[in-house]
C-alpha cells in the first residue's frame, strides 16, 4: 500500500515538472521570438533611417550637379532617367543608392524650377526605401507680403500677414503676425513719416502690436538683381508662344490697353482711345495736374483670347488697365524695353480675384513704371496677385475733393471716390519707391482706403506664375517633403 502511494506521488511530480518545463519552454520561445522580432524591427528602423539619409544625399548631389551644370536635367547623360547615385561611407564602403527622377517646369521653353525626386535604398535592408521630393529654384518674391526698396510707413489701419521687408526704414503702426525686417540699423524719420522735427529712429519702429517680430539691420536685398529682364519677357511673348501687343496709336496720355480676365481662362482686350485727366499727389513726384488714369473711351481689339498654357505671358508695350477673374497661372508685363523715354504704368482698375484658391491659380503683374489703383476704384476692393513696380511705386495717389478753390481738386463728379472703405490684398507687393494707398493730414484721413488688409499667398511662394521675380540670385530648395 505504501509503495503504491509513493509511486503515485512520483508520477504526479513528474507530470508537474514536465508541465512547468513546457510552460518555461513556451515562455522562452516567446521571449526569443520577441527578441528576434525586436532585433529585426531595429534593423528595419536603422535601414529606414539610412534610406532617408541616402535619399537626402541624392538631392544634395543633384543640387551640386546643377550648380556646375545649370538646367541640365539628364545628369549629363543626355538620356531619360531615373539616374542612380551611389552613396559611400569613406570608412565603411557602399551604404546604398539613390534613384533620381528630374523634372523641369518650363514656361516659354525656359526652366522656371526643377523638381527632384530621390528614392533612397540602404544595402543593409533594401526592403525599406524612402522617397523625398524637393523643388529647386530661386526664392520668389511671392514669399513676402511686401518687398520694398525705400522708407515706408505702415499705418494703424493695416493688418499684415506674411513677411514684410524694406531696404529702407520702416515705421510700423499696423498689426503684423510675421517678420518685419529693415536693412537699416537707423534712419532719419521726417514729417512725411510722422516725425516732426526729423528724428533718428531704429530700422523698424512704431506703435504696432507685433514688435517682437521686428528685426534690423537685415541683409540687403538687391533690387537690381531681383528684377526680371523685361527684354527677355518681350521676346518670350513674341517668339516663344506668349501674347504680345505693341504700343497703341494716338496721344500717349490717351492710349493703352484694357484687359479683362474671365473665369473661363480667357480674356477680352480693348484699346483705350481716350482718358479723363484728374489731379493727384504722389511721392516723390509731387502734384500731378493731369493724371490720365480713368478710361473714357475704348474699342474692342479681341474677345475670348486664350492664354497659352505653355507660355502664359502677356507683354504690352504701353499702359494697361487690368481687372477680372484669373484661371491658371499668368504673368502680365507692361514695359517698353526698346524705348527708355516712357515707363508704362499698370492700373488696377477693378477687383482681381482667383477662380480657385488651391494654388493652381496665380497672377503676376510687372510694370516697368508704377502699379497704381486709380481714383475710380471700387469702394471695397480685393486684389489677388503679385504686383511689381519695377522702377516706380505701388499705391493709390492722394486725391482732393472738389471745393471750387484748390487747383488740384478732382472733378466734382468724382468727389465720392476720394475716400474708399476697404482694400484687401492677397499676395505680394514689390515696389522700388514708397508705397501708399491711404493718406492722412495731421493724423486725420484725407484720401484713400480707410481699412487695409494684407496677406501673402503662401501657395504662390513655391509655385509662382511664370517669370515672377526672385528675391535672391541664389538657387536653393524651396520645397521639401517625404512621399
């Protein structure tokens, strides 16, 4: 009886030992599998990180290549890509390779920007490639809300979104939510900027709310360097598929063109044959007794004119009045490269808006002279685009109501236009001379828009309309993202 009992106990013990051993082996196998999986996962992460750096190396390689061979989109092979770039560790040998796809964005057969896609693969773990794409171009002026070349006063009614820069001094009494930079450490603020007597002020000063974002002195931006070559634009419009209009006939003060952009992607164009003269004041010109900025008579030149998608440039050798709804990307230039005696003005006579605001639509207006908002502008006005006054100024001149005494009064029929309610600018203003769309006297509004809202269009910064001026002569990556 005792023997049988002892045998039974030993059997139970054996079974328990076997059970615990099985459980232990299961746990050990699980831990081992987990350790192997973690090791595999770690190698995968390391391989993915290597692949990312290899892809970046591919981008940097082609940036170096373009610095030596500008506009070469075939890696020097003359053949279609993709192209392979091998990445080596000086101490450890080959790390992997990048597969490069190069695409040039052309307008009028001229490269505007270059898109580079780099797929990096690490030899350590080829199963985890990483792909990066970047855009290579000169930084565009469209990355700014305002880019100026002279002293400026931003009034208290201003609400500015986006970088604001001037090579001159800045009095900032408005509200800004981005950088405000002056190239000057100090400047002489006189009565034209609200300082009486003349005082030495910091590069940026004023009563604005965003002073934490003010900085000075900043690096100067070379306006001569950023200017587009207007002669080239004329050639592109004449010979590379754009639209070209020679100077209109008649007296220079009563002629020009009126372009109305339409939501169908086309435009109507009129020849201006008569203009009404009004008096105005601007800086540094002073009083102008005959500003011929109001269209009186015009004749139709063509309707529903298409804008070529491969060369979306309209070049006019005369003054231009412009308005309408923009579809697609288009650049309008008004200049006389062959005649230095005149510098045409672009008049923003009415609202300029985009058919969509998803970045696929953009407008750039480049005037050899001024870009001006005339007296008979809308009470509530919206301007979308990049507006460049190449050698002149952007703004709205000072107009004085008719009182039958002042020789510079506007005609009585236009008294109601002297003051306007609100101007909203969505895009960029580039001006060589002082800007201004509102005027005060003794702290009291005397002409122009009483409220102004300025916001740069971020979607245009990396994909502006063709031949939009650049803010630097140096090429760089302006867009970087992982696919």
